[in-house]
């Protein structure tokens, strides 16, 4: 089974995660069979390790990690690959794919530009 983790930074503010939860819910509305979890680097639960373990418990054999970062800083360039390498070592039977950060996707860039455009 294929699964997806939406991975983001985290915050002390409990409402900060609401957009991430809405993305996961929207994915479930597109496909009720989709296995998607949110995970966070720090300050918010669950961690990546907890989300991965949960997905493996429900039968995931392949997990795609989608970094929900607009900017590509240290977390996306260094912390994410290190974290995923650790998961690959811990779970060699699971296929992991680390996608580029969403801020690198031209569709996201174009959508944000359209939202930011002043009305005509």
C-alpha cells in the first residue's frame, strides 16, 4: 500500500497545524482510500517517526514524504534528507520517497502568484 506524509515544521500554537490537517482532509475527500498523515519536525505532534510507524501498522509498504515548506532552507536541504535516511535504515523493507518541497513546485508558485495578484 502507498501512503503519504505531509511534513512541516511545527509550532507551539495548536492552531498552526490547521492548514496541514485541511490538506490531508482534502486528499481523503479526493480519494477515501488514501493513507495520509501529517508529521512535524518539532513543537507539534506527531513526529515523523510516529507517523511512519502508524502507516506501517496499517500496511504501508511505500511512503512518500511531501515537505510542506514554501522556502527551501536548512530544514529542507539538510534535516529532511538526514531524517529520511534514518528511516530507511530503521525500516529497510519500506520504500521511502522524499519529494521536493512544495515551494519548488511551479504549480504552487503560480497559484500563490494568482492569489497575490491585485484585482483588476
